[in-house]
């Protein structure tokens, strides 16, 4: 008798939808990130070692653009401007939003939703429109908003956008107005994630309000504080819209020049695309070094 022996037929492995679904969802973000972030950065890094006379006419010049950058006095002016701007915005936009978030998180505070909407409303406003409004508010004329205010104090009208200190004040004011609510929401989300049992136990032990804030609130929102500080540094060094609306690509004695306005002016105003890319690479390195230092100082690389 012959027996019919059946050999097992190898089956194709079925795709596990639950495993591939997350990758499909993040695929658009990965593609956008690669095309619009990674590729331009790599291309800009390569162009920083080149001199471009046209789209197809490029010449490799080595470190020439970086040597020009080191000896460029405008570069150091720009660097000083963004450092001053970042310092003042951090000095205001971390403690003040934190205090506002604490107040908004209190059970006794009324109309919380209304106040949150009011504080968050500026970020929904177009930066260009807000810049134009503030430019008229800082007008040198007596009818300007800020000159009208100081006029009641007997102070003569000030040409706000023509001086180094007053120009910096104008930039900081519009930044504080725009981003105060955003940082408040960040801190508020961190405060709401703190278990209330910790505060109740502290009250049983007789801890004061300051002791609870110092020993419970501040340690628990440490990641949020570091995040806000990091994005504030990045925003300070990438300032463009407000400065451009105030002064355009060129400000008096470069009082409002930032990295991005100088990059824009070098690339599209002077045609030095290679040098503009070198400025961008230098800006990236400076921001990364500063953020690495501040994160290291805050001890996030160490286990608590």
C-alpha cells in the first residue's frame, strides 16, 4: 500500500497590524522631518564650505567662510544682541509665568478658564500683525502709545527703535506679551500633575506655603522648567519676525540684528549663500553647547 504523505506547506507570516500600525502613524512625521529638517541641515553644512555664484556654480573654499565669520564684527554684534535678548526673556518668562500658573492652579481662583484664554490669546495672533501694532506703539511721535504714557510723567518723547537699549526693550516687550501665556500653560500642566496627597502630608507636618513650594512644587516641575528654559534659549537665538517687522533686514548700527536676520541679509541681500550657511552652522553649535551646559548644570544627566 502506498501512503499519501502530506508535507506541511510553509505559510507566509502574517503581518501583525498592531505592530506595524504605530510605524505607519509616525511615518508622515519621519518623512517630513527627513525632507524638511535633516536634508536642509546636511545641505547647509556642505554649503558652508562652498562659495556659490549660482544654483549650479559652486566652488569648494574649505574654512574660508568660517574664517570670515571669526573676523566679522557684525557676527559678534549679532551674538551679543541675541544673548542679551535671551537673558532678559528668560529672566521674565520663567518666574512670572510660574507665579501665574500657581495662582491659576489654586482652588480659590475664580474665572480660571477666562484668564487662561486671555493669557493664551496673544500666541494666536499673527506675529507680523502684532509686530506692526507694536511698531506703531513704539513710534517716535508724541502720539505713540509708549510716548503718551511717559509724557504723563513729564518725559520727552523717545525714539524707541533707534537706540540699543530702547530697541532691546521693544523686542523684550513684544516677546513677553506673546509668550507669557504659553509658558504659563506649560507650568500649569506640570502643577496639575503633582499629587495633592504630597501637599496634604506637608500640611500635616506643619510645612509653610514657601516650604511646600520649595520642597514639593519646584522639584516636581523640574522637567517642565528645563523644557521651558530650553525652548526659550532656542527661541531667543532664532528670533526673526519681530526684529524684521521693527527694522527690516537692516537696523541702525545693527541694534536689532539677530542671527536669522543677518543670515537672511547675507544670503538674499548680499548673495553670500555659503557665508549664510556658515552663520547657520555656528548658530546651531552655539545653541547646542548652551543647552547642553544648562541641562548638565541642572543635573538631568545624574540620577536623583
